[in-house]
C-alpha cells in the first residue's frame, strides 16, 4: 500500500526534538574509568532525520536553545554540518542553576561488557518546547511538509511538550501531512502522569499514518492488550508482534504502516539484527542476521530513518523494510549514534552483505 505524499513542499521531513550532548569514552571504555571523551550533539529524533538529510532530502528540526550557551552553538553547528535546518526559540539560561541542554553519558560496551547509558536531564531546556513558539500554519500550510515524525520521548518530556506534539499532529492532519509516531515509552517519564499521557498518545496514534514501537510500547502507551515483551526467542517475538499489530490496527485504523526491529545480543559487538514491518495487509519480515557492532546506540533510530526515507522516495513497500534494516545496521558501525550514509549504494551494499572494498 503506497503512501500518497503532498506534491508541493519545502520539507520532506520535520522532527520536533530536544537536543543534548552525548559524552562517550574512547576505545570502548566504561564511563566511570574513561579519561578521554568524544562529544557529539544528539537526540533520537535527529538520529532519525539524519538518514534523509545525508541522502539529500530537505529536513527541518523544531527545537529550543539556551541563549548564549556554547553548548547551544555547538549543537547548531553540528546540525548545520548534518544538513539539518533548524528553527527554535532562544531561552534565557536564568543563571547557573537555570536551563541547559541535556547530557547523555554513554559508553559503547565491549565484548561481554554491555554498554551503559546515564541520562542527566535536570534543567533540560527542551522541556519548554511550546506550540506558541512555532507558526504551524506557515510550516504545514504555506511551506508544506511531506512527513512529520513525532517521538514519545518528546511527547512525554513535560505537559508543554505533550501539547506541542499533539498540536503538531493536529496541524499536520489538517494540511494533509503524513504523521509518523515512534511511541518510545519511558517509565520514568510517565510516572505520575499515566492518564494525561495515555490520552495524548492515543490521540496522536489515532491521527498517525505510521506507527513504530515494540510490544511493550503499544501496551503501555496505548493500552492495547498483547503478549509479554522481551525474551530471546526471536521467532516467537515475530508472531507476538504480528498479533499485537492486528489488535492495534482495529483500534487505530488510520495507520497503514507499522514497524519494529528485532535484536538479540550475543555480545556488545555481535548482534542478531532483524525487522518486521506491516504495510496494509502485507507483512515484511527480515529474519535476524548477524551484524558486527561498534556502538549499538542509535540502531533503532537508524531503522526508522531508513524506513521514512524509503517511503519518501516512493519505493515499493518491500524495499522500505530492507533499506531500514540496512540503515539501522549502518548506524551501529560508527561512533556517532546516527547513520551517515555516503549514498544509497552504500546502504544497499550492507543489505546485500557486500563488505568488499569499493574503489
């Protein structure tokens, strides 16, 4: 089932996000003994968007910045280097104990030692994202957007960001923009706000054309009954996901595309990587294949980014999942937590298992 896209548009993809900094020790060392760190600008949503921007599509980031912050300048320069346009309010820091950009302390793991991630989000400026700071009629009506990609991470940051994502979805629907929604449940974000967030997520899901998430995401965010998540039996996971999606389809008939990744961790550097996508009444299943991992963070975002790019390009649906699998695998081969494809051919070579040198 092809997804029809608006013909006139300024942006292929728009993502709202809260930008932060990731610090990673070199050589796979754990954070608590690391002495030399790599710093990068990061967010799950820009991880998704970077696949399309590197492959030449116009992409815009909606965010917010701490005014006068050197970290904010670092983030802006990084977004520009990734060919990502951005729009966002400058928020006064409010002194040393005021706003700042989030910090993500994440080592890569090595061998039998898995990676560890510690999020330091106190005073996060992204929690102030407010629909009043953006002209949605201009963005969706005058300029035009093919797909807006929303994440449950942003929707659950604060009451303001939840309203922001909901209003983005409503405006997108009004102007015929397709909506992609990665549920991304985080228990710590939902604590004490379950009823509020369930209402917001359910409405966004009801407007969405593309839904991404695992069994746990669909159950905890949308309240759809399903099997227990997790486990190492990937064949059983495939069947459980199919059953889950069939239930979600009945509850949210507007959506026509559903996707998730499959991962079994053999070691920090060796994974079995697969994917499932439902498109209309058709299933596209990629049985897990072994991949070698430099840094696993961002592989799932790479999958979503590749799927959206393939949809934007108007390819046959069976290629959506294949390209997504390969961009997810590509993301795990680099130290950044986003894929940076040189071109489409590089991605298809990964899908084909062709790692030979290209001269």
